C-alpha cells in the first residue's frame, strides 16, 4: 500500500522553535506531509503525527524539547498508531541521543534531509522501530520541496542555506553546513510565481543573507537581487534577514535606497559594542565599522527602522565592555533590539572559554540593557505620532485586537500598528489581510504604535483577494494548528531567537 493511501486519513501537527529559517522549513514539512496524503489536525484534535522542528541556538532548547517529548509519551501510549518525529538543528546535533533519552520517538531527521520525513515515517511504521537519518551535507535544496505556506499574501523566499562564518558562540554553521546559494534565476522565478498567486510581500532569507553570491563568485549578487526584485510587477514589499555587518557593503545600501519596493527596515545584528568582545566572538568587524554602516544607512534612507541582536555576559565581558555596548545602542538608536543572556552551547569554541561572568552580573546587565533599549525604542516611536502611515493589514499579530476592537498591520518600516476599525471617512466598511490602509498615528509605545482615528484610505489588493479566496474556500481539513506564528498573516519578522548574522 502506498504512503499516500496509508496516510490518507492521518493527521499531522508541526511545532516550530527558533529562527525564520525554521519557520520556513516547517512550511516545507507541512507541504511534504500534505503531498503524502496527511491532513493538518484541528485545534482540539490529537494529531496522528507530531513533528518538532527544533532550534539549538540557546541552552534551554534541549530542556524544552525533552519536556515536550515527555508530555507526549503518555499520550502516545494510549493513542494507537501515533508517531513522533524530531527534526531541525537540535536533531542534527543530538542525533541518536534523542531516541536514547526518548525511546518513544519514531523519527529523527536533520537539517539537510527534511525531504525524507514522509518516507522515514512510513519506514518506522512498517519496521516498528525508530528511524534516525542525519546527513552531513545538503541532499536537495529545500526550495524544491512542496511548501504549505502559512500566508496567502506574504512569503519567505530562501536565497541560501548554511553559513561560512565561525562565530565562537554560534553552533548553527556546524548544523546547517557551509553556505549554498541558489541561482538568481531560480529565486526570481519563485518570487514571480508567488506574486502570480497573490503574494505582495516577500522576505529574502539566508543565515548570512548579504553574503549571497559567494558560491558563484559575485560580490554584488545580493544588491543585484534586490534591484531585480524591484522589477517584479505586483511585488509591493521586499524585506531580507539577516545580514552580517562584516559583509554589508555600500552597493546594498544604494540598492535599498533606490529600489522603491525594498522596505526601509534593516535588522543588523550587533552582538556586542566592545571591540574586545567582538574579537573573542570572532566577529569580523568592530564598533566603528558597525556605526559607520548605521550612519550611511540613515543618510541614504532617513526613515529606516533599524533593529538588532545583542548578547550580554559573553565570557570575559567586563563592565567596561558592557558600557561600550550601551554606548553603541545609544548611538545607533535602534527601534527594537532582541537581547539575550549568553548561553553556553557545547561544541562551540566559546563553550571552553574561561572567565565566566557570574549569573547575577549577567542578569543585572541584561536588565540594564533592556531598560536602555526600551527607552530609545519608545523615543523613536514617539517621533511618529501624528504621522500618516501606510499599513499592510495583518491577521493574528494583534493579540488584543478583539478586546480593543482594533485591527493590526505592518508599516513600511515593519513597525506593528494597531488601528481603529473606523471606516467612516472612506468608501469601505472592512478590509482584508493583505489590503493596504493609511492611518494617523495617535500613540506610541516602545514596541508598537496605535492609530485610534478614522482610517484615511483603503486600497483593496490582489493580496487581499488571495486571502479571501483561501479563507472562503471549503476547508480541505479541520481547522489548522499554528507553527509558532500566526496561522494567516505576514511572516513574523523576528522570532525570539538570535539571528545567525
């Protein structure tokens, strides 16, 4: 009996942890399973197949996974035919350790062979024993796999996988491998196909996205790709994440400034403002270079919102080093920063460094950093009060929208804006996710804006049409289960995990 026939009535759920690459990989895992005949489980339904797509960046990733697996052990014991699969970076790292610690797991697969999941599930079912398959290099470029995209109007597009950097705190290059680039024509063909389906916003993805082209020897390949996206008719918004400061060149800044559909938002990981700590992290730039990039971006794109990642408590970090980080934060004036206490990861060079910073000192510095970051982000947000902003309407990003009777959307600079559903001044009484509205900002908070006046204009879009088609079509399966992001909506721009840049 074929896999598709056997699985025709079996349901699945994908649980995702980690970065944007994992979120996009989970869309592929869902596509693979549906292509094999599985259907997504309903919200209150126990899935026949539960897939964990894991992250290994932070220390608590292991505890989180094994805690979740432990909770499912008793469920599986009373659910005939249930299967559990573990993939992603933690699976690539731990391998057979997973089935040793959790022998009720049926399948373990790595970052290089996500396309094998349906076959491994079937093999585990037939042979009645766990299947562990970890490849050391990429077997098939993931973008060639079936994809069940989570948004009708916004999409991730991978331009590369892997990373050639050797940051001492990061385990990702060891798990994702060396950088592999897609050809520009393949990327643009995917973008054009997505736009034909109604997508109007894409986010270009890579572990080190602006190093794109290194494999085929074109140092300006990324800026050329941004400009090429500008010529795709119907594509309204282009974003990318995450770049590396060491390879962020002026041709990219020029492409951002001169290509109208490339949005004025930039996520630029800092990690530390201390040159000494940057050397210890093996980050191939220094604070002066970083601040020079920020200065040139702001000169070329005055309204750009710049966000970052920062680690505090790296081994050997002194109070002077920490103050240097605060100085860079104050100079760069980030609109948001994802801040992390250093997490030791076995297998990384930093794991064996001495001169650990005491946990209470790390926590104190972390809290002081967050206070400065929030103060600056709030001040930057206040500058927008009274401004009229164009928003792409989203679904699922305003968690309190039902209680506040507001809708939510993303501005061009990627700020989240909650706005009143007041259509008294326009020829519309509603909008759909993917449609565009103009609103006046009335209130600013550190991490969002509010527009409580009437909507100034509404532009119904092909993206809204695509969302409407998807949501009005007869359901092919029970209500869907989320992947750690809104079920339908703009791809979450920054999941709470450090970027690989």
